[in-house]
C-alpha cells in the first residue's frame, strides 16, 4: 500500500508537467483570458495584428485559438472569416473540430492565424502539418506563440510546482525550432514580431487600460527586444513545382514536326485544324 501511494503521488506530480487536451482545459483558459494579464496579452497581440498584418491578401481567413476572439478576426478584411474550436459550443465559431483534423479541403485558406493553438495542443507538430495542408500555395500563416525566454515562458516552470492551472501547462517552442518546422513544410518566414513585456503575474490598476503602453513597454518595442511574452511569425507557403519536360513530337502528313505540350493535349485537334487543310488530310 505505501508503494502504491508513492507511485500515485509521483504520477500526479509528473502529470503537472503534461499538456492536457485543449478540449478539456478550454473553459479554464477562457476564464484566464478574461483576467488582467489575459486581456493585456490579447490587446498587445491585437495591436501587432492590426499594425503589420491587417492587409494580407486573400478571400478566406481561419483562426484557431484558445477561445473565440471576434476582434482578432475583424483585423482582417477577407470576405470569409471564421474560427474553429474543439469544445466551445456557445462560441461564435464556424465549426467544432480537432486542430489536427480540420474539416476542410486541402489548399482552401488564404490566411490562417494560430493564436497559441500550437503550444496548448498535445501534438503541436500534427497541428502545424494540418495547418500547412489547408493553406493555399502562396497563402499566409501567422503563428502567435509564448516566448520561452519571455516572462510567461520563464514563469511557467516554477508555477507548475505550485499550481495546476492550465495556463502554465504548454509546450515551450523556441523560435528557431518553429522556423525549422516551417522550412520543412515549404514555408518561408517573412517577418517576426515580439510584444507584451509586462510580468504575467502583475495585476493592472483599475483605472489603467490593458492596452496602455508604459515606459518599459515603449522602450522594449523601440529596441525590438526579443524577450516579450509572445512572438509572432509571418510565413508564406512556397510550393515547388516540377520542371515540365519536353512535349511529345508527332509528324503530320506533310513531314513537318509539331510539338504538343502536356498541358495542351486537349486542344491538339484545334491546333491541327489551324495548320491548314494539307495537315488535316
């Protein structure tokens, strides 16, 4: 019996460091996003989106995040903008879906925003691969991630010993690691932004706006300090195309040679009729 209790205690301690399924933790994360720091974090991310990425071209925009965020979708000017979530039934989402199995055809989304969807997923690589599948060639992928070297990333490890709250249980994914993953998926990184430099445990004053930029915030933004609570990657999907080989050569009755390319085989008859009556015979 004592060994069993020790084993259970050890297992519960190890489970503190595991990332749970977002479908089970979404309710607690939604409450955390409504806290002072959660609202401050979302306001800073919204400012970066509006300043640098509001004019990305395309027709369809998809957002995957911890909870619904209408303001994040309103940053973009696409005709069709929607979000998906694995558990929020009452949210303004287009569909309920697992982030690693999206109910979309391949290459249908022009702009995709993953707002902390990777680090809070149990399989971040699977989610990124699925996002790569649905983004069109030439489409845009925006990744908003917690910075492992920022205040939130540094506070994660000590807070896991004292708290079992889900906001401290996420994957610490370095910028260089994500850049390598994106290169393997044929994405070219165009821009990297950092933001939100205040401490994650700091409570804002009642009369202070969450989007207020103090002196510390402005100084860090001015020198582009890469130690904010989040970093944002803008990547473009570049799909390599094979070099088309020479077309097939056929000889007409006159002895002249004509080359028909692979993409124009269906119009070969029209080309023959345009060459003259001697070829038709």
